[in-house]
C-alpha cells in the first residue's frame, strides 16, 4: 500500500499506487529525526501531493473539509432527474484518448488539478439522495477520467450495493486496470460494467487511446467479465475515418463472448466534439446518419443497437430540490481551484458553483448564477 523512494532531491511516498506525496529531502531528513513517516506524510507543511497517474495536484474531498458533493460535474454526485445517480469518486485518466470529451490524461492541455473523494463521505451523501429517490436506484460510477484508478473502488462498490434503495451498481471503464482478481472482488456487488472497447486491431487502438494500448489484456478481462455474474456492456466510440471497419468486428466479438446477459450487449456511442474536449480531424456524423448506420447493423447482426433509457431500467424521478436559481446573486467564498485555467469553486447553499476569476482560494466574490441545469451550477463574478 505504501512505497517510498528518492527522486530529484525529494523523498517520495506512493500510497495505494495513486497518491504521490513529495517532500524536499532536506526537510524530510530533519523531520524523520523527530516524527514517524506516517506523521510526516500527514502533517508536513512543506510537501506536494500529486495524482501519480496524471502528475497533477491532487485535492482530497472529505466531510471534515465541508466541500459539498453536489453542484460540480468533475467529482461527487450528479442527479439528472432519473433513478440513476452518477457517482464520481476521482478525476484523472491512464489513457489519452484522441476523442476525449474532457481532454483527460497526463498530456491534457486544459485540466490542471485532480480530486479524490473520501469513500465514507461519498456513501453518506449518496444515501441521502437514494432515500429521496426511493427504490430501484442505479448507482453509476463514472467521471472525468477513469474510475478504476480510485484506490477504494471495491469498498465503494460494496457500500453502494448495501444501500437499501439501490437495485443496480454499474461502472464505466476503459478496462486497462481491471484484472481477474478485481473482477472476482466486484462479483456479487457490481451488476454491470460498461467497457469502452473501440478497436480490436492493435494499431487502431494505439491511435485512438493515445498510448501503447494493452489490447490482449483488455479483451481477456472482458471475456472473464462475460463469464462472471457481472453483466458486460461493450461501449465503443465510433470515430469516422478511424474505426469504421472496427465497429462490425466489435459487434461480432461482443456477441461471441456473451456480453449482455441482462442488459443490451452493445452501446455504440457517436463521437461528439465538445467545447473543452479533444477534436481530431474527422467528418462528424449527423445524428440521422449515425442512427441510420446503427439500424443497418441491427438488421445485419440481429442485435439491438439503437438504445433508449428504458433498456437499462432508467426512468424519470423527482430531482432533489435545487436551492439555487439562475439569475440569483450571492456573496460566496472560493474554496478550491477548479480543473481548468482560471476556474474556481465557490460554495453557495451547500452546493459548489464554478466561476472564472483570478481571485484566490479563501477570498469572497460576488457572483451571479448563470447555469443550474441538472444540478450543475456556474456563475460569473459581478
């Protein structure tokens, strides 16, 4: 769980292969004469805490820190008015997909910090929303990045499954960090894994994922999942000009290994350019063109590909009350840096609100709310 080494004049501690604590060697040598390693890691003032995967500053979100888990789309909980609650425990990704909608990965040009949420705090706040929603809730673990880098994933999944109102626990993943052992640990608690496999050819996969992609390993663990009690849902992104020839292969492979025992075996996703995402040079399909192609493939392979929320048991439910409305004005304190340049996070009525400002953490700013959609809030400084 704890590794230590020296690098570039620093003493480095790596906790759970994710949390990287760096302390100047001279400072550490003085402290170790008086304190234990654990004490130094926790309380040394002169240190840097990084996400080991992305090498970005890492911020811990805990109950003691009084940072709300509602209002921001990068971490915490999101309620979009259905029986599905998005659970986002961490940011950061081990891949660098050329189509990433949030420009994630170590080579990101727009994401400057990462967050990790304490699992007990996340579960405590999740229970409140689930109780409001009632029975038949789906807890869907996803995020701006890869959920499997979260070091408390198994504990989180078990905790979610133990919530009385939860019927389904699901997760979106690229699968690279999954193993047979992890699948075994999740079995009995995880109901569905949505696995993003967008190519079955090594060269194509390398181009799409921006790394030397461990294709054989991912395909092997996918088959292992399909043979477990966990349902497997294959979710490729169709990127015109890159993986057109791969999509039919993926359909055949998914059906061959037995994906989709309870839910649809495939959920092919249309590539959509996002304002702050990566934009490879492709001819973007219109929605009509995309769905027409899916219907042709449905006829060819005899499998449903044009999906609806009802195929996953998703239904509309009352949204938890929103205490903030668009157009309202507040005097709010900045509590965290946001993920993007100039972005800061403020607290308003137990919700996080994203604003662009050069003011520092701890300062107060007067803001006007400009967004309230799906319980995600943004504002402008006035």
